[in-house]
């Protein structure tokens, strides 16, 4: 049973909106909506082999090889979302940050359960990839300011695109948050809003390199070491949850090249402590309600995804 283009488009729109919000990954939306492995496998098809397919079978064979019936509506959804829904998400970040964090915290926390259930069986050594994912999720943001040491602005934007798109393919790792820690989030989002083609092209070139390399790595891992890779992804998701905890205090930051504040360290608080510290309402009822809404959305999406088999499911080796 093939997927309907509208359903794929809406999944892409969800991925685009998630990718626009620092702390949330479009890969998480892809996973819980049941298209993650098909997405990775489709991206991997772009390469020299596509030229051979086109020469032998023409455009129709190339379209099937690249799974364009899936990819085109998905990318259309991502693009439309980045230029429309993402603006709403960015406004909510400024106007109602606690409520938005609560919603995404519930969504990502429930996603961890989905990824955990996707693993077949359990062995004690699976704790190793789980721990690696947790540690990398915590360490990556602190390493991102090093990108700025490259000096050349064009090279910095390209490397940022490579890193951000690779992160966006990982459930739980937010490419937008990594851009924020690089001090480039405002630059890239501003370029998208104003259609600054110079920055968009440089960033896009980096994205192409990141997709080409990282999709092949992920595809190989999922094909050869499926369960342990799922544990690695679970570690990334769980490790990203503190970034979305609504009640936190910024302890350490640095100023980026454009004068923006780059968060480096937070202290995580209980709602009462947050209210006492800031003098503002902790909005507990609203935050908890939206946590529940986010978690419920994951449950519903996952149930729907389970009833819809994908055509290009990657083979998983039993471990």
C-alpha cells in the first residue's frame, strides 16, 4: 500500500516546523510518523549510481530509483513549513517559550518510548551505544563554537550546513540548536526569510555534502546493526530532553559574532523554584497540558504509521 502524497506532505511540514525550533529534530518527526528509514534509504540513492540508472532506463527508471513519489511531496512540505509554519513556531518561542517547550518536551519524551519499542530484544551490551548517544547529545552543543575558528565566512556557513543537516537526520539531535550554539541560527533563518541567495546557496552546498555522507553511514548502520543503532538514536533522544525542559536558568553563555547570545550551560529547576527566581508564572497547568498533547500526538502518529507499511523498508539484521 503506497503512501498518499498529502500524508507525505504533512509529514514534511511537521519536519520543517520541528527543524525551525532549537531543541527539536525533524528526524524525530520522521521516526514517529513511520518514514525515517525510508527517508534515509531514499537520500542514499542520490549518487553516481543514479546516472547509470538514468542512462539505462531513462527518466521513469530514475524517478523510481530516487523514490521521487515520496521525496518530492516530503520536501515540498518541509519548504512550505519553513516559510510559513516555522514563523509561527519562532513567534511562540518568543511569546510563549514555556508552553512551546512543554509541548515539545512531551513529544520528544514519548518519541523515546517509540524508539525503544522499535528495538527487537535486548542485550546488556546495547547499553554501550545508548550511553554513547547520551554523551554525544550532551557534548555536541559545546563543541559547535569551534566551527567559528575556521575563519573564512563562506567555509563556516558550508560546514554549518553539513553539520546541521546531519543532525537533522538524527532523532533527538536538533540542527537548529547546533546552529544556535554556533551563533549562526539568526543568520541562516534571516537568510531564509529574506531569500538571501548567497548564504542559502553556501548553506545548501554544505547540506548536500552532509546528506550524501551521513545518509550512507546511517543506512549502513541500520542495515548491518539495526538494534544497536536504534539504541544509539534512543540515547540521542533522551540526551536532548534537558534542552527542552521548560523551567531552566541560563548559567553560562557567550556572545556570537553578530552579538547574539549563545547558551552554553543551564540549571534545571522545579516550577516553584523557577517562579521564585524569575518572579513570573511557571504556567504549570498549561505546560503539563501541552506535554500531554505532545505525547498524545506521538502515540496517534505512531499507531497510524504502524498500519502503513513502507515500500523501501531497510533490512534489519538480527543482533
